[in-house]
C-alpha cells in the first residue's frame, strides 16, 4: 500500500470532485433520475420504483465513497514505515493498519444504511410536474403521516424501522 503522502497531490482535487458529485446526487439528482426513469417506463409505476431504488442506492454509495477516500488519506506515516521495515506485503498489511481502515468503513456502512432509511421518505413520496406520487412502502407511510400531523403513526413507523434494522 503506498504511503498516505503518495496521495497528497490528489487530495484537493479528489475531495472537491467527490464533494460536488455527492451534493449534486442528493440535491438535484433525484429530479433528473425520476424524469429519466418515468420516460423509460411510461404509464407504469416501475419507473418510479426504479428511481426510488436508484436514489437510495446513490445516497448510500456517496457516503461510502467518502469513507473509503478518508481511510486512504488518513493512514499514519508511522504505520506505513513500520509496514515497509517489516517487509509486509500489500495484502498482509499490519494489524493496526487493517483495523484502522476497516472499522471506520464498517461504521460508515451502518450509518449509510441508516441514512438510506431517511432518504426512503423522500424517494417514496414524489412530486413530478405538479403530480404527487406515493409508492407503496414505509417511506410513503411516514410522509403521509407527517403531512397529516399524526405523531402516533410516525412513531409506529419509526418502531417498525427499528425492528427491521435490528431484527
């Protein structure tokens, strides 16, 4: 594995590009993908379902991309040097190095999964060209309950999400 200093010239550019793409994916990408998927499957809810799945997946993928990028650039020089001195191969690495790279990725994976549930509400209750669509699912249920101001139904949906995530 190259030392973290090897990534120094790429850091500013890569971070800026990934940041711009992540913002675009979350703020403006949903409207574009909804329109594209509706055009692919006219007169069917399949286009809206595909747009919803795509939006949830990309919201998680950008978060994981940032985590992987962060794990690459935060490798301490001491661990790099120790790996070189001990003549460890790229695959074997060192215990501290592997844990330092993997544990944040696992944690970020769990956070991405939780963020996907949050994004589910936005992607199942859609509005395109002043037409409102509600896909069948817990996200549309939460959106409907919050529009009606029914806190009991919102809490019930949150309880169901907790059971699904934990169980």
